[in-house]
């Protein structure tokens, strides 16, 4: 990595990439491998680019009391990130201004991202499931949402490339369902992360069928693909693109050879992997060839410039020497290249496009910022009977999923769901162990052995299951900018307008029934199930099923910002084409999860990475 | 210099000694590493950790060499475990190796262990004709033995069952490098090279040129990693042994470690049975670990994965012992005594 926090661009560039996260890093890797010169502009700090500085993140995390996703990463006043520490339910007509993002509701969006070198991969969980074929054609199969301009066959080879570029641990046999296929001679670069003890105990009870409203549904516990280092496979597993002999080399921590080549089960993946066994974009950035890239950090892109012929003709950025420098001392600088890549995050991409030009750029379709989605995360929790010997609190946040509800005819009526079986007790449901310890000490006046015994008895029995729910594109869910809400360096704060439709609420109501059926199947008595929500719950929302009575649901954000510059087959209703190239500006690519037309149920980074590699091929074609 | 290796039996004896040698360095490194309080001396801890992980890899590579030649690595016998303070197994010049906390003294010992050839350990006793000048020289002799026994026309010495080899997929932990499979003179050569280059070096070069493996990185030889801690400064790629380190400062706080008793023994703690019990538990676990390793190196390589959680457990218990105050301002500590 060549970092010039106070430096300047050096010479001419083929491509300027805005954003030093996973998407920008993978594109830079592919372009520089073909001898293109790349300039990367990163708004945040370069902390983490050396081993000692990454350790400073770890120390900050250890010392911080709320272990929120951004806890290890100090807020940067010049390039703030949404923290989502206290997500408030929104009073109609009164925007919530407490975070960096302004939320107008009616529901809180409540997800974070990270503006620092490495981006949100610094605190992501690292799950890398592929999307299922029907996810790409929701409209033609189920009459919902829209179709993608590509299908599974178009992207499947890029999935392989992305899995090897990121370093994903998985077993393809566990993933071959709902039409997901792999080349015969291919497998993930590393073996799957083993199922946790808790998964193995649950598997014995869960695998089989559940009955809901008289209908039978198969359920099973299956492994999740992870972007964290595990046991390497022989290089031959790369299939047709295999080069050399020996094994895949797991990428260690940045700046040291002795740490991070295997997951050690530290169980703090979110917000930080202390050994860097979990992939972060820092690893890819660290491998870029020195002579073919420049990385400017603390350089906030503020505007794209457009020439009379419609081509993008420069990026204006403001590089702050340090965070206390007054804004008026930071002069704008313009840099130019042949191609421009917007890889700054779904929300930041939309914000920058809306803020550029007299009335925004790349927006002839009026779709920029629209169709904002997330995966509303519905959680249920219970205390498992002692004989299950659940042994929770071991390993990464989840090592298994219940994949059976990711696709099916029901998607014409309600949202699909991907189900994570948690390893960290009631985690986001009640924030243990602190919450338990408070209750035991202050509520029950316990101390000494009695306290220790109760903790040892209860915490390992905490079971939390999470339902990642699909959301449909809706044009009123959107990112906008507003002169009344300005941020540092003359940039805007993103304004989020967000609601969750009955399609997703119906999926959530089904998830609740499913959860009860699963808890039943495990043998958890009803009085040991604690799932319940009311108006004071974070993310509360009522739902009235047709013919039923109103129920109280609630969700938390998954941090999966999707859909703000969607791809499509025509200029009139999409922002970019199938190669993520802007319809309006032929040398501008807008990449990342914002390009997704629909959300489906897969954690989006792997798909966004595969799309980025696809877009990079188009860039190479343009550059010649 | 000892006489050259000319028979398979001599080679196996040497390799068994190599196994003992690599292992003997691990408890001293672990004591120093685990005495470092969380959050202090992070760079020094990362250096010691990187070295100790490579020593574990070296043990594995030596076990693969022994298995390739049809021998049986022995790692759980009474005589395998040193009685600290100790000399290293009868290979190199004599100097005392203690179990002690992270301190200037510990770093001096580590420098002696990882001494490149030509630089005699300052603390060593007078030269001894039956011993090698350094660990590096010892491995040169092993290499020469392999070459001699593999000369054209001689029957192959690589008669071992390949199923006994520890392969990369068994080698759960990364960071030390790759487990190399040994099946012939060429792969044996590579394994020995890996051990020597990572450790003491033969050439006296600062960096182990890992780039030929395609990993695109230089690794500093062990000796110079400890030099960095001793001198409080990092080497740059352009530095030489003569120039000394000219890179960024490496901050060391000698005062912040747990002051573990030097060379603790279970029997010395009879006055406090609670501590004694914890030390014994540690030793039993340590013995179990050696048993698991023994089986892993003798036909059940898949067991190596099970050894990893045991290693973590040992770490937690060692750290717990080091937090217990004992006498003269010192704390208790792990004694690494074989206990069944």
C-alpha cells in the first residue's frame, strides 16, 4: 500500500476509484493486474494499514463499553459514519438528527457503515452466501419487484473469482440448493468454518420438518460460507483457472506474517477481528502493486465534473490534513482520468451523484437514491433446556443457517428469509452478558459463587435465531440531500426516507410462526421463549395479517444498504447497465450494493464483489 | 565439530535430537509471551508469538522428516521434556536456558538460541568438540547426512509411509508457514531449508527470502527479530547486520510484565496447595498435549487439529498462574513438568 495522507496524485491515471473499501479494492486489484494505473480516493483515515495501527483499533474496542459495530473506529468529524448506537423510533414530522444520517422515517433505517480505509469490511460479519437463481428474476417468477439485467449464469463465474479474491471458507456441497451450481472441478479456497458445538447440538433436533398452519416445511442446519481464514484447499480447487501446485495461501493480518491465517474463534467478528483472520479490504489494498496505484486517504470526493459531451471530466476532492483543520482551509483539488468508478457505498454514491452538477448526475431516470433497501433482521430468543447442552458463546457470530426459506412459491405473497442460527447467546436481543449480570447483581443481589453459577447456567443456554428478510424496491424509500442538513467540508448529510411494506411484514409474521415451530421442535417450553415486542421496542412496527388481528413486530438493521443506483435493461428506469456503467455518462461506473435491483436474502458483499469484477472486465474493454 | 552423519540410524538420532531441540525452546518463549500483560508490549509480543509459532512448525517438519525415513518421532517421553534451567539438547554450545518472564535476560537467552553461525553466543561455555557451533550448523550437518545417504546408487532412505505425514490440511494453525510433505531427498531438503532459514539462518542474512514461494514477502530471521526488541528499533529491508536497525522505534516496556518466578517447580510451592494444584493441572494438560502431538506424529495426523484448543487452554492457565502473587515480589508460573 502506498499511502499519501498529505500527498498528491502522482502522474497520470487510467482510472480513479472513489472509495477504499472492498469493492474499490477488488476493482483496483483487477485493473492493476492488467497494468492499468489507478488512483484511489478514500474519505477516511488510513488507520489499520499497519499492524500496530490496526492494534490501536483492537485496543479502542477492548476499552469501549458499548461494543457497537463502530466501537473500535473513532468517529471522524471530517468523514463521519452513521453509528446507530441508539436507534430511535421516529415521530412523524420530526426527522431524527441524532446520527450522521438524517432519518425522516416513518421507520428508522438504523444501519451503520464505516468510512475509513477498508470500509465496512472492518466491522462486517463476513458471511458470503451466493444469491439463488430466482433472486435475479423475482418479477418474472413471482410477479414481485423487478428482474435483474443478468441471471445466475451470467454471474456464476464471477462468484468463483470473488470467492477466491476475498478468500471464502465454505463447502460447495452445502450450498448447492435452489439452483445454485458450481463448476465440477471447483470449490471454495478454504474448507468450511466448522459448525459450532451449539449448531451440532441443535442439528440433532432441528433437521427434519416443521408444520406451520397445516403445511409441512423441511428444515435443516447447514454451514454458512465465511470470509474468514480456515484450512486451505489445494490450488487445484480453483478449477479451470488453477495455477501452480500446493495449497491456497490464507492471507494473514496486514503487516505481519504471524497472525490471522486461521480463525481462532475470538467471537468478536463484529465489530473487529483481533487477529485479522476475517477478511477486510485492507488485505487486498495491501497487495496492490506499488508502482501502479496511488492511495490518497483523508480525501473526501465532493463533486463529479461533467463535460459538454456527457463524459465525466474530473473529480473534485478535499483532503484534510487533520481532523481539526477548519473546513475553509481545505482547498478543493480536481483530478482526472479516463474512467471514474464510484465505489463509496450505496448511500455515499447516491449522495455524491445528487450533489454533483446543477441537478445531480447520472440521474435521467430519477432513480438515483431511490429503492433503498436493507435486510430487516427479525430476532427470536429462548432459553434452551439444560439437557440440550447447547454450549453457546463459542465461535464466530453464526456458523450455520437454516436455508430452506430463501426461495419458494410463497415469494409471490411474502418475503423470503435466510435464517442465521446465532452463537453469541441473546446478543442483539438483550445485549448479554452485561444485561444478565446487571439483572443478577442489582436485581437479585447475587454475588460470589451463586452469581458465577447462575451465569454459567444461563448464558450457555441462550439461543437466538435471526431472520434476514427480503425487501422489495420501493421508490419512496430513498436517500436525498437537503441544504438544511449539511455535513463537514461542504458535503451533505444523507437524508433517509424509509418504510417496510406488508410484503416484508408478512414474511416477518411467518418467521415468527416458524420460530415457534422450531423452538417447539427443539423441545423448548413456551414459557422459555422470550420473543416479544411492544411500541417501545427498537424498530417496532405493527402488522395486521389479512383476516387476523394486529400484532407487534420489530426489526433491527442488517447494515446491508442496497438499491440506490440500480442496474437495469433500460435507461428510463435504472441508473446503470448490466456492467454497472452509467447510462448517462459512458466513462462512469457506479458499483457496490447500490446497483442491486432487489435485495433477496443473501448478505450482499459477495454478490457486489462478483458484480465489481464483472464491471472491471467492462472497464478493461473500454481502456483497450 | 562432531563427525559427519553416514548412516540412517545416525540421521534418525540427529532428527530426534532436533525434535527435542525445537521443543526445548518453546516453554521459554511461551513464558516470556504469556507474562506480557494484554495491551502492553504488543509489538514484542507479536515477535515472540511469530517465533514460537515457527518453532511449532519446525517440530512438525522434523517429525515429517523422521516419518519419511521410516522412523518414529517421540515427543511424550520423560527425557523429551527439559528440566529447566537447562542446556539445550546436546547439540550446540552450552548456555543456560531458563523459564522466565519477558525481560532483557530472556531476550539475551533468545538471542543465544537463535544465534547465526559464526557469532558464538556470548554466554556459551568454552568450545566443545562434540557440539556444533550453532543450531544452523547442526542442520547443515543433517542436510549433509541426507545428501550423503541419497547419493546415486544407494537404496532410498525414504521408506516411510506417506500417510504419516502432517499435511497442510492437518496443520490447523497458520502463521508459521506451510507444513511440507517429505517424500524424497528434494522435499527433505526443502523442509530443512525452511527450518534453517526461518530460524537461525545459515548465511547470516537478515531476511528469509520467502518470495521464491510466491508469497511476496520478506521475513526477518528470528535472531534479528529479537535484536529489534533488544535495541528497541526495527530493521528496514535495506539494513544489514553491520548497519543495525535503522527503521522506526519499537517501544518496549520492561517493567509491565508479570514477574513470574524463574524456573518454578511444583515441589517449591508446597506451602500453598492451591497454587500447587493449579500448577499440576497445567502440567497434566501439557502432558496431554504432548500425548496428542505424539499420536499426531505417529500415524494420526488429523489429531493435530485437536491439539489447538489444548494450546489455548494452556495459555489461559499459564496466564492465570502468572497473575498469582508468590514470594519476593514474584508471581507463580507454569513449570512445564511431565505429569501423569
